[in-house]
C-alpha cells in the first residue's frame, strides 16, 4: 500500500503563473508515440541561451522540446514548470511503491495528464545509451554528480546543463532556476522559487520551537564504529535547508568544514567541537539512540544527551526521508511531514 500523500496545492499555486504562458504546441514527455502528450510552455526568454556551470558554458540554440534528466530533482524542476521529460533517472531513494517514481512526481504527471517518462537505472552511473536513445534536445543535470568525462560524453548527445559549482551541491532553488533558464523559463522559475520560499517561511513561523537559534546538523552515524561522526556541510541542500530555511543556526564544525565537499566528519575524541549540535537529523530507525547515549564520548553531544535527534527511517516512511533533501515538487510533503518532526525535536533540545 502506498503512503498517504499531502495535497499538491502548494506546487499548483506556485506554478499558477505558468497558466498565463501560451503553449508552443510541441509534444514532449511521451513514452509511447501514440500516448498522451504534454505541451511545452512557450519560452519567456530569447534564444540562444548560455548557461554557465562547473564545466564551462553551454549554449542552447533554441527552446528544447525533448528533455532528458540526469541525477536527482532535475525532472522535478522541469515538471514544476510544466515540461515533461522524455527520459529520467529512476528514483532509488524515497520511492514509496517500487515503481521508480517519487509520489509527488506521480502526482504532477497526473496533474499534467502525462505518461511516466522512460526511465533508466543510474545506480552504476549514467546510462548514456538510454539517454541517447531518447534523442533529447537538452540534458538537465543541475543537481547531479556527473564527472567531466560524463559531461563530455553527454555533450555528444545534446547540450548539457551541469551543476553550478560542486557535485551534489545544488540547492533546490538553484535546481529550479538553472534548469528553468535552460528551458527558456527563467522568469517562471524565479517566480516559483519565490512562492515556494514564502510557503516554507510561513510554515516555519507557525511552529513554536523553530527559529530559536539552536544549532542543527544533518549527520550520520555508524553504530558499529563510533570513532567518528559524519555530517553534511553547507554545500549539501539538507544542511542548507536546516540553516537557511528551517530556523536553525549553522554549527561551528559545519562552518569549519568549508564548501569544497558535501560530507565531512569529526573524530569522537574531538566531541567538544560538536557542543553546538543541539539538534541532529540523521537516517536510522531510532534504535541507534540507546547506543549513542551509552557511548562515553558521543553522549556528550547535546542532541544525543537530550534525545533531540530526528531519525528518518526510509523503510517506514520513504517519502519523508526523501523530502528532507528538498526538491522542487517534494516541498509540500516536507512542509506537511518533515517540519513537524523538526519542531518536536527542537522542543526536546530546549
């Protein structure tokens, strides 16, 4: 049975400005030549368009009609702007029913009256053949971990929009605006970002325990080896959300880790450097808490001592575990399901 879904009204409202755009009448997003098709919204920008990214510049000569996506969330950015990809990567994390499509993506496809795009398994790397077979006009990879070699191969298929700076370091806002720019929908993308940010801010303001200045870290533990604590840096969208939108402050260790990598760690012997980890978010079942609190070093972390830890269990609630890494279409689920967990846990820290 599928997990319950939140209403998609937030996304629908945020994307309402797209209804004002005329349709170009070009079909896209069909996985069957005779199936239902979605129309590409008419571009609000003039082509050619140049997008700057980590590997240089990509020039898109005319409005793309056939969109391929690589990595996570890029298909959501396109869909949120009314553009259905012809091929996208399967979801291997957060999928609630094993079909390779996140629930909010399914909702959006239904809303658009579109079929599910062709999909490929990206577990072992980019499936260049599947992408090439889809004959795309552009390849969106603004939130991805593609290498420069991957970029070169993909560029032989179609123009590629890579991540702005660091692999897997693209915020949900950048995912929308960078991909939206490539589609000629920059104005619509910026409006969507502003509207979603407003919804998040309004929701956060409604919680008593959020915005109190507590330090929060998105961390990870290996209970079989407690010699170190891993945590995401301010490169990673999960930590960025906690620190810039959910009302928490950035712990000093997170700041000190810099912005070159999205993951960092601290030795257990240096646990005093984690004294401002007032709240922790991590993946796990919750059974780990007893082990952490029994450890003579890690038990000194305030979040551990107070039990102020959000455990995201992908086996029980895959959608909420996925929404903690904010994505264009997953924000409605994040607001409805993730923020209450953060508020409850911040209350324990207080």
